[in-house]
C-alpha cells in the first residue's frame, strides 16, 4: 500500500508544533510552544446562549447544508464590522468563509500554484502556512525580516524572478512578533504592483494590540486606490479568523479578495467540504450581534497584555547575557535569539527535562538557518507560570553556554 501513496504526501513533513504536543500531557510541563489562546478567555456563556437561541429560532435549518461561499448574514456582519471599525469597504460577495485559516491557505495554493511555482515568504515564516503550501510542491524565495518588518530591497530583488505569490503577516508576525510600519506597507503594495505579484495578507492577530495605534491593513491601503463600481479590484488576498477573538474550536475564518478570486476559491472549496459548518456560522453571527465581539476583544487585550508584559519582565530577570528577544506590540508570540553557538533544536530535550517547551526557530526557515532561535507563546500560561517557565528555560540555556 505504501508504494501507492502520492509523491506529495511522502515529501510532506509533520508539523513540529504538533509533535511537541505529546510532551504536554505532563501536568508539570509549562508550554510556550503552541499558538493557543487561553481557554479562560473563551466566551463559553455567550456561545452557549447563542447556540440555544439559534436552535430555538432556526431549528433544523441551522443543521442543514448551506452555500459554499458561507452563511450570507455572517458575511454581511463581517462586511459591516470591517467598514465600521477599520474603514474597509467590502461587499459580502468578496468574502469566503473557511474552516479556519489553514483551509484558506490550502484553497489559495490549490487555485494559484503549479509544482515548482515560487512563493515569496518572510524569513522566518509561519509554520502552518508553509505546511499547507508545501502539499503543492512550490519553491520558496525568502525575504529577511528586520526589526521594522520586511527588507524591501531584498523583496524587490525576489519579485524580479516572477514569483506566483507573496505571503506576509504584517501585524505581530508569527513567529517573530514584529509589525510592518505603515510606510513600508505602502511600499510593499507599490513593489508588488510593479511586478504584478498578488499579496496574501494573513491577519489573525491584528485586533490583539496592546500598545501603539492600530495600523491599516495592506488590503485597506490597496483598496483605497482600487475600487471600481463599488467592487475591490486590487492585488491583495486578505485572511482573518474568529480563532483568536472568539474560540479556535469554531474553525471559522474568512478570505476577502476580488470577486473573481472568491469565485475560484469557492469552486475549490466545493471539492473539499462543500461548505463550512452551517451551525457554527449561524452561532458566530448570533454571538456577533449587539457589539459582543468588540467588548470581548477588549477583555482578551487586557489578559494578553498582562501576559506579554509578564514574559518580557521574566526574560529581563532570568536570561543570561547574549540572549535577545523581540518586543511585540500585540499578538501571541515573541522571538528569542540565543548566542550563535547554542542550537535551540538540540537544546529542546534539555528544556523538556526542565519541564518547559518551545518551538525551535529552524522550523520556520524552510531553506535552513535559525538554529539559534526559538518562538515563545505568552497567551496560554498565566503570569506565575510564565515566570517559572522562563526561569526553567534560562537554566537550560545557561547550561549550554558553559559547555
């Protein structure tokens, strides 16, 4: 049977983050590895109330098949919310509801990529997107991330080779936590337009800001130049999700893009799952009424702000000289850089023996490098556990430095 497997599956690597989960059954383990929102922040009562209301009001219709593009009232809600809160005018027909952002990545790759097509990615890049794209056997062109976002000179050189797509996370990037400034966003649009390369803008964390001002999405900046007859005609495919502002178990994300792109993605989706869960979509729509999500986001911001600060303070207290880290303005992660001689992948076993887990940075570098880096998540653990976990991690690092 094994000899009949498709080549693509034999070339696909397991998610290292998922592999780490087998260590997390230990109640003494402190994990900074997953990108988990804290379950204490999930609006259980609000979702329960909405689910009961939906079943009482819609009955069996809430359990029926629905359209591939998504439940229309939910798409209308997303459209109105983006216009009211962020100034982005988008028609519901320019929105596709997906089973999480992972499905959105897969659909985009399926629609756009041939084998060996090139994708320009940030360096380092989000592991989940790389895994989804990887099934379609692309090649990657990496563009280095600086402390203020993408190296735009390097980006322009990469786009001269006529890649098929570009993938970026402008807000609180996964894994580094860095944010692309507004002026660089505008330059990014200009460069991409010059070479005709579509931008995939992944924005799961944009609403989780803890300091500084909200920055306009690349999609918004692009749309300000490219709306004709009320429709977006631009060069950005925008992704976001309810996973970080409601609950990941709902598996609800959305794509905003020109209508011709949405129609192709919906066609690809029909061959995968026909449509996203009708019930989950109607419940999410009900939860979103009367400003509930906006109020809930403020609660999450307070909780995660406290935890980010706890991790930054713990790093200052415990880390030895030569270790540096990013200071994210929001999101769920920060990026730790060790002295060059310390390999974060080989050190992981020693960290696990100290009862602390992280994701080694090399797995965010598909073309190699990053052996002395790691991603740390601060949203899942409470401040006391964060401080203890960073203390344990520092012990493992200090042992490596004296060898």
